[in-house]
C-alpha cells in the first residue's frame, strides 16, 4: 500500500472514530460529510447529513457567528469559535470549533468541534469563587468594581455602609463572633434591598449597595430601612446577643464619574455621618 493510501486510510479511520465532532462543508455552507460524533450530538443521521446546512450543528443563537466563521475559512482563514449544541438536542454542552479550509477545487472547509463543557464550567466556577466573598457569600470588592464599571454614567445611587460597634464585638467576643456579625449583617442587607439592587462586601465591616435610578425611591427611605434591619439584636455563637449600628454615605454614579471616584465620595459622606450623627446602639462606633 502506498504512503498516500495509508494516510487516507488512517484519516478515514480518524474521521469516523474520533470523539471530536467533524464536519466537511462546501462553499455553500452545506454539509458534505459528518462523523459519528457529530451525528450523535446533533441528532442527524450520517446518511441524511449530506446537503443540509452546516448551521444545523450549532445553537440558533450562534448561527450568525458560525456562518461568518465558515465564510472566513473558505477564503483561506483559520477560525476558532465556541458554540452550544443545536436547540432541541437536550444537551447543554459547549463546543469549541476549529474551522479551516482543506480543499480549493472544490472548496471544502473542515470543522473540528471539541467538547469544552467541563473546562468552561471549571473556569466559570473559578471566576465565581474569585468574585465572591467567602465569608458572607456576597459579591466581593473585585465584583463590585466590575459591576460599577458596567453601569458608569447610569445615575445609580451608591451607598457606602460601615458597621458601628463591630470592632468592639470583635475585640471583646472574638473573631468568631465578629464573623457571625458580618454574616448576619450581609443577610439582613440582602433582605432589605430590592431584587434589582446590588449589595457587595467591600472588605472588613464595609458594605456597598448599588441602586439603579428610581424616580420614586429616595436615599433617606432606603437608609432608614437598612438601619432598622441592622440595628435588631444579633444572636451570636454561644447564645450571646450583640447589637451594632451602621453609618451610610451616598453618592451618584453620574457621567464622567469612575467607580473609584463614586466610592470615595460615598465613603467621605459616610464618615461625615459617622462623626456628625453616628448611628450607635449599645456599642460605640468604631
């Protein structure tokens, strides 16, 4: 057997047996051939695949990008793209496609799809961990800045909240009690806001709440609601009760104001409130 024939035999076996999805597409973006993996994933019989549109092998929402990738590959480019499997397949997998031309006369484009669901899920899980405060489960400082960056100029209200009396609880009752206060404070703040509002732990005993523009809302009304929620006694490990208060500063995320700027302005307002009229209960302000 010639080396060419041997290569073609091996290539044919790989095409048929590999776990990767393989499509061979013509210059009209219609399928010339598919392998068993593509057949199973898309629910298209191998014998019925010839002549159907290649976009049948990706989710409808990804069809425009897949068409563009096929056109670019047909012109001699090499394209990578990630897409979901077809709608109705019942399979939520994500597939990374490598698309390139393998023949000129007639034009043929090879699409090689690798299942990347596990690695994508792992990336998303790691990203979620990196953006979440591990103690309270709230978005952390990094997530807060990302959120603020996405709504710059929106006119959203930013509330900088600092617990009063937290240091005293932490120093007298221990770090476990302090952690319990932070967890309960986070839970109460989350319950006190609306579904469209955003609450994050800035760090230490500082929390930030971001409220979309609302002509019917007011900073004063929200602040009173938050203070009432926080000032209720907290039962800590060992049955010990503690009460803390909170000082709140307010600023607006207007056009031309960056996240650092709005947080600094809200922080400054919070400290004015703390020095002028601290919301203390049974513990002194920090």
